[in-house]
């Protein structure tokens, strides 16, 4: 299933291929700070198409971590279910067991995979980051502490959750580890699932994005989109466009990345 993404990550011909995180920028520029249409798969896919028309990323990124954060914050029924029991880890289990949330995520991913021409990947929080976020929302000040065993249990629920959309056409899943790094062993339940469906597993750090241990993708300094000189080279590059960046400067930064040149 990940054949296109694998081929793209392994390419050494032509200009660098770009994987862009433009979620915040697109919400500001394209949606004019209106909410992202998470609950309308067609509207969300159209939004992705608008981002692609504007920026032309070689890989389409869906920030499902943003969707989960918004649900935790604004979905009162979901938060009530997450607080039904006080035992450690229950909030995460309730979050990932919510059928309506599952169906919404699956519909978004399925429609995007069917309508986008470029490979589609999704980003999720690391298991420990999501565990902490769910617990903080359900029981502020609970004092719960979570270790790697707790994070691995969270990964079991995470693996079950992603199983529902890993078979609908996406080619990669990236876990954001910038705030909470997890050892490789924590991911074993998720690794088993992604390998079964032929989906590449990625890990996002501050300066490098890893797809499996052997593929390292440099992450460009966001300042390249504000007119500050910040060159980065590689056959595949990851970059996040700042929400408040000037559109003309963003396009200049993308050109610089594709040409392997600094912005002057």
C-alpha cells in the first residue's frame, strides 16, 4: 500500500520532494481562521485540495492530532464519557473507543485517500502525549504519572484505533514525539498493525523526521518562510509553514527548498 510513498522517499532524482505541515497556515490563510471542517469529509478533502493547489506538497499530511485535540476540548459528551471512571488511563481508552469519533476519522482519511493525487499520511500524538492529554482533560490535577508500560498500553488502544483507517489508502502514519518521546518498544502494537497493512511508520522530532530506522528526512527551519536565510538540503524535506507567514514569502521559501538555495 505504501509503494508510492516508499518510492518517493527513496528517490534521488530531480528537485527535493516536500512533505509540508501547512495545517495552521491553511486555517489562517484559506479558511480565514474559521474552524477546520473535521466533521464533513467532503469539505475537508476540498480543503486539502485547496492547500495542494496553493503549496503543491508532494505528500499530503492530515493532522489528526489536531482533530483529537479539538474533540477533547470541545466535545462535551466525549469528555463526560472520559470522566466516567477515575482510574489511570481510562480517559484515553474512552477517547479512542468512541465510535462516532472513529467513524469521523475514518471518513476523513478514506475520502482524502480517494481524492488526493499525492500519497496521504496522517499525524498523531505519541502514545504518551495522547495519554497525558486525555488524562489532563478528564481529571485536571489528578497527579497521575505515566511510565513506558502505560504508554505501551496506550499504544495497544492506538493500534486498534488506527486499524480502522490503515486499510483505506493512506501510506504513512507519523507520530509527533517532540513533546514526549517513547522508546521503540512502546510502539510494537502499532508497528505490528502498520506492517500488516503495509503502512510506513514515521516519528517526528525537532530536526528530523524518521520513517522506520533507515530513512531520515531533514526538517527545515520555519524561518525559511519568513524571509530569513535558513537553507536545508536533502532529496526529501519536511517543513512547517507558520500560521502568520506572508503568502508571498511562503512561496519564496518553497522555491528555495525545491532549488536547494537559501532565502536572501
